[in-house]
C-alpha cells in the first residue's frame, strides 16, 4: 500500500502514528493568541521528537457538543501554527471541513487534509484535487452539536463501509488519485459504545476497500464508558485501543499520547514482523 502526501510518501511497512495538535484557546491555559500559537508549535515539535509520523493540526473542536468556529477565527488559529511547522520533517495535516481553510493550509505547506465531513462541503473536492495533498475521508452521522443524541444504524459496519466506498469514488471522480486517499470510520461521531465496538471489530471489512484506514479513539468517551475513567485518565485505554485497531488492519492511528503509542506499536511490530531466515 502507498500513500502520497505532498512531498512525502508512506509504504506502510509499519503502522503510522498521527499526533494530535489542538489549536483551541481553551486547550492552553495561558490564553491569548500568541501564547496559543507558541504552545501549539512547541507541542507539535515535542510530538515529532516522540516519534509522530504525521502531525494533525486542528482549530475547531468536533467533539460532541462543541461549538462551531467561524472561518476567520479558525484561520487565525491554525495559519500561524502551520507557518511555524513549515520545516518539520513529517507531513502536517489540517483537520478542517472548510474549503477556505483547506486552501490556506495547503498554501502554508500542509501535506494532508483530514476532513470529518469527507469533502462533502461545496468546493471541498475541487480544492483538495487541485493539490498533491493526501485526504482523510471520515464517516459521521449527524452534526457534532447533536450527533450523540440518537445514533441509529441497521448495520453500522455495512453502512459506514458503503458510505466510505461512495466518498472514495467521489474523490477519485474529482481527480484525487487512490494513492492520496485514507478512510476513517469516525469513532464517536454519531455512534453508541456498541456501534464503536462493532466498527473496531469490523475494521478488516473497511480495510478491504483497499486504501489505508485511520482510527481515532484517543481519550474518547467510548473509552470512558468502558473504564469508568475521566478524559485525563484514559491513556492506557487509548494505547490499548490503538494497538487493537492496528491488529485489525488500521494503517494510521490518531493519538494524543504519541510516545506511549509508538512504544506499544514497537512491541506489536517486533512480534508481527516476519522472522529472519536463520543462517
Ligand atoms: C477522528 C477524529 C478526527 N476525531 C479523524 N479526525 C476528532 N480523521 C477530531 C468522544 O466521544 O476520529 N478521525 N478529528 C475528535 N472528535 C471526537 C469525537 C472527540 C468524539 C471526542 C469524542 O469523547
């Protein structure tokens, strides 16, 4: 499997770790625009040191119930951070569903668009197609503000797989080569715990679409429901979930705790690597 990502490419000889870089004033206690930018850049550089293969920069929270952010506010948050990360040795992804933010991020050197809306916004497919960036197409049911109210599926794995098949086809028709596309079942995006667990069990079916699968469960409420722990106490559960996703065919895991996840995946890889022929 090959993933083209701007000037970078990946061949998936091992699973990849995408490190989360939130650029939301409330995620840094010092407040203020400059403090937020500097803290986000410093955090991103630390994640690279910790072994992140990709950095995912986001200026609008899409967690359940989070408030939307205007295009102008989102640009003011993420553009200075992308500018500060221009020369990092790993691809930088922009987590946005807004075409104007995608466009500006690409101009600042972003190598990937991570869109929880799977490029369904007016003009998004065209903006992505005009570049060489990779795209992550994610499934969600409903809108972040209300998506956890009544999630409903007859067959969650089948429906998510069909949807992602359709979005991959739409992206290809728009001129985005298959080698630039990643898919994501969207854990926690309009899903109950049982839906999320069914999707984790069903990752091999998603992987049969034939493009790399990204899994993001880090610190999510599904792990709180399983362990009874608060959001700041879900590190072990998050590492376990990342490992289980990789075991079921995820090629990329999106995580907060890069160092711990990289170590866990090294153990997984040591066990799963083909044994060298003995002399
Ligand atoms: C994700 C993802 C994302 N998640 C991709 N991008 C978030 N590709 C942001 C909860 O239940 O899984 N894949 N960008 C964060 N969204 C959530 C959703 C955070 C649910 C928390 C929860 O706690």
